[in-house]
């Protein structure tokens, strides 16, 4: 769970405590595209350490935003997927993408475009 705690009895404050941590919205973005193995998440979240990804996934599981499930045979892989609560975050993610599109992105080495949820127009 996050170390960030707002001293307020407010639904927005509670949501920010859970999904406001660095990288968490990007994890949810990836899972909105479908279930992913740990390694797939790590591949799509360049710059995120395995330790931090484990920490964030554990917190999201504890809050019932993400669950870990097994794919049926012949795959037999463990994947992370959004729960119903996690999928309910999609409209907020789409709005953040819409707001972020016109914002200037400073050029820097290592930034790249990744097609997916962010490429789709709502």
C-alpha cells in the first residue's frame, strides 16, 4: 500500500492514494489492453524496475484493482488483469489521455511512441 495518505474522508483522496503513485496509472493503462504476464508489463514499462513493479502490483491487488490469474492450458501462464473496479478506471484514463494529447512533450532520448490505448481516440 502507498505511503501517501491524505487526512481527508474523501473518495478522490482515497483513489489518489491507491492509483496516484508513480507508474500505477501506466500499469493500469497496460492492463486495460488485456491481461499481461509480469515480464510483458516490464517490457512495456521501460525504466521501471522489477522491484517497483512488484510493489505496485501488490498494492493494486490488496486494493482489489488488479488480480493475478492463471491462463488455461496449454498456456499455463500467470497473468495480471484488472478487476471490475480496475476496469472502471478506464474513463478517467481516457480523459487523462485526451487532456495530455495537446500538452508539449519535451524531446529527450529514449522516448518513443507506443500504440495502444493512448493512440485510440475516445
